[in-house]
C-alpha cells in the first residue's frame, strides 16, 4: 500500500467534512426546516413513489427511451437544487454509477445532485461518448484493475436485477497475442489473473492454429485467452441503466456547466505539508451556468469530480495545479481520441460466430459485430484528434495489420467510422480514485484511460463506500489514490490493448 507521509491533517475544531461523515442541508439553509415545508416535501416524495409504482418500467420502455432526446430528463430551473449533501460533477458512466450506489445505500438520507454539461444523446443506436467495442476483460497486471473488472463483469451479468435492463453481454472472450519479446510478461500476467479469480489460459502458437485456423501465428509466441467473464456489452445501455435507476432512487440530474467554485475560509484548520500562510479554504459552493445563460450556485457538503477528459480543467477551478503547497500538484488528465471502424468482408472463411475479440501486441484489435458478417477493428493506442488521420488510418494502418493477422482476409469495405474521446492519465495511465489530500470533501474518480466503462460499477461503489463508510470495503483501491502523485510512485499497468 502507498501511504503518503507528506500529508496529515490537524484540526483544532471538527469543522471539516470527514470521509464517512455527511452534514445535510435543508431547503432554507438551516438545520431545522419549517415542519409544514418538511411535511410537504415528504408528501411530494411519496406521490412520486406511488406514480413510479403504477408506471411500467419494463425493458421495452428503456429501449424506447434510447431513441428520445435525453436532454429532457434533466431538471429545469424551477426544480433547481440550491443545496445538496453530495454534488457529483459529471453524468457519464462513473458519475452515474457513483450517484446510483450512493442513493441505493442512503436512499432518502442523502440529497444527491449530478450536474452534466451534456445529457446522453442517442444517435444510430449509440451514445455520443461510447465506443462500439464495449470491451470487458480482466487481462491486466495490477490487482486493482483485475478486481474492478471482475466486479464489473459480475454486475453486468446481473444487470437485469441491478438496473432493470439487459446490457447484452456477449461472452465470446478476449484473446491477447504476444511475440517472443512479450511472452514472459503475458505468462506472468495470466498467473496473477488466475490468482485473483480471473480465468485465463495460455495457448501456444500450435494450439492457436488448431483452434483458430484463420489466424496467422507465424510471428506469435503465445496467446492468452479469457475463459469466462470476457467479451463485450452494450455500453449505451449500461450508462443509461445506471442513470435511470439513479433517477428512480431520487437523484437530481441538472443540465448545466460548472464555471467555478466558491470557497469558505476555515482558520481553525491547520494543514501540515501545505506551505502557505493563508487560511485554509474549503470548497463550499459550485457555480454553474444554466442552458439559458443564468449563473447559479449549489452549496454542498461533499463534491465528487467525475468529469472524464475535462477533469484537469475542473480541478484547476479548485486551484489544484495552480495553488501553493500540495495544491501545486495538478490532476494529470488529458483528452485522447480513439478511432474504430466497422467493416464488411465477403470472404466465406472469415472468423465465425465464436470469434473472441483479438488484441495484437501492437495495439490493434478486431471482433465480430452482430450476425451479418460485420466486424469492428481499431487501435488501442492514444491519439490526438485529427480528421485527416481518421480518414487514412484504416487503409494505411489497420487494414495492413488485419491482412497480416488474418489468413483469409482478401477485401474489406468500411461501412462506418467512429471517433470517441476519453480521459487519459498522462502520469501512469491508471485511474485516480479517492479523497484529495487538501480538500477532504472533494472525491476524485477519473483517469481510467479507456477502462472507465467496464470499471464504472466498481468505481461508483468504491466512491459510495469511502463517503458513507469512511473506507474501501469491496475492493481496496488505496494504492491508486491521488497521494501517489505527491510521493511520485506511479502505478503502471501493462496491457496489450
């Protein structure tokens, strides 16, 4: 475990919000709201529950919602929440998961608000922020990533019970290929994965050739195949399922953009390790701009930062990366682009229905897409947005690699090209989760570098645990907290995709 010796807190008075301790705010900014107001609020909540009871929430209704404009699901200004217990910035998979788990645990005990700049939009059956590959795998080197992905797999297998929707998990598996240079590492990774409960097996080149005759293994030393809980899923349904269930529990989603924070000086707090003579300032309010241009504030007890690729900019609004002492350390998150392509081939010997998602050691991957002879291919490498590159990358990079790897591929016609951005931790390419060392009412969940979707169930639950219980309970994620940035102990992950 990494423990930061550079950070400690000494409180003269107990005025900071500690993990596991939540101070609630009432509608009129006092701890004792008027009895009539409280009664009316309880009656409104009861009427909502009655309405939800008599309103069908079948899987078919969820499918209908996918085709609608989800901007209408956010609160309008008349329902704006001026105070909340937990404010979550970001309504994607991580933010929605955190809201879902917090509200599931606390129900009416917590007022939770999620602010999101854009509500999920569905276009051609896909959300604007998700990639079609929707990969689910546990072929990692760090125990934390193995355990989070295992938890995500179990959650998705039970998505109907948890969320009331089917995320269409397709357990065709993942097959990772390695050259002689990478074979030893892949062997070690497989042994570690099995120790933590992820079932993977090593296949020699000869076994690969027998099992997958269409695969060219001339330059392949070994392959590692996931035997269960590996495959792909409908990423849109996961995000929308988490979001809709959180709303059903009573979470408020507000379409707005964060433009700043307001701070509260707390001279009673002494921060050791922060070389500043100014009084300690805690995060107190979020300043947001509504869709009509109006600026409003939301007072919170706890804030969760889950804004993906915008995380560094949001952190700077809290002086993270620009302030003195500990605040000099930035949140090292950048935006990266990923390109994928749907292509069709008429070759009759192309990989069949039982084909796993194949990941080459150079970062290329491909798999089947549906039952009509379509395939998806792309590169797991990180790129900056470049329209010209997007138009050339399939023909110049992906197709030559596919032709080299597939014995049977003679022609391929691109039917769709997709580009998606995601957050990328430039420090060690791994997620950052937990309390910020200066603001102990600020929780960070970002930087998962392409793994956020499959790990979102575990990350959301972990955030709920450290807020409500004061510690990680399901999976200990202490080593991938913000402290490692301060003591300069990167947690590198080794992945072939």
